[in-house]
C-alpha cells in the first residue's frame, strides 16, 4: 500500500502549478519532460552531490521535486510525467544524475506511480531504509549517491521478475532516451 500524504488540495494545486511552470521553463527535451540539463548538480556546477547543502538543493529543484527528494514527500498519484510513459531509455536521479532504473524493468502497476521490477545492477545505486512512518512498516528507497528520496519497494511485483515492485515518484527521476 502506498499512502499519499498532502496538507490540502489548495496547497497541492499551487505546488503543481509552480512545478509545471518551472519544468516548462527549464525543459530541455521536446517531450516536455525534464531533461539532463535539469539535474540538480549540473545546475549547481558541482560534481560531488554529497557536498551539496540543503539550501542549494532548494535553489535548483522546483518546489515539488525538492519536497519529494529532499523531504521524503510523495507526489500525487497519476500525476507524474513517467506514470504512463514507456519509452526505451534509462532513468537517472534528478538530483545527482546517477543511473537508477532501466526502461526494460518498467511495468504498469496501476498504482499511480512509475513501477519497476528491478533497479540498475540490483541496487548498485540504491539504498533501502526501513520506514515506520504513517503507522506502517515499509521499505524506503533512496539514491545511494546523494540520499534523494525516490519512493518505496514492495513485495507485490511480478513473480516472474523477482516479485518486487519499486514504486517511484516521477519527479525524483530524469529520463534519458537510449
Ligand atoms: Zn542521487
């Protein structure tokens, strides 16, 4: 189960409006989705994501992306750019650019967030953390390189692909076409 936590619809609409306008401003792909130039550390001009301070993340990430990746918020279901997106390519961390998922493992779960059956090289760049928030025990997944919150991993994925479902916020990722 994936719980969507927001303070109120008014705030949510404003957040979405600012997220949309900022992604239009900074978009570098024809599809209208964030591109490689939208990666946080590229905008900051640094190479080591571990040295980036919270206030600097805030400067280069749009408000929704900042609150999801740096404050473990969750985007509204069925709103993300990659929920119903199945082009061939790789998904990178929006903060540091490291490779997280490949389109080969992406599937439609109907839950409202992008779903993957596996991460790149079996969690090479992903760490798992026990998350006891919201009155349940879940496994949170974060970027191993920059600690960005990505989403959660559940054990209700396709059995023929290992049985796991990575439930990931679209805003945590940047798609790179291959
Ligand atoms: Zn990262």
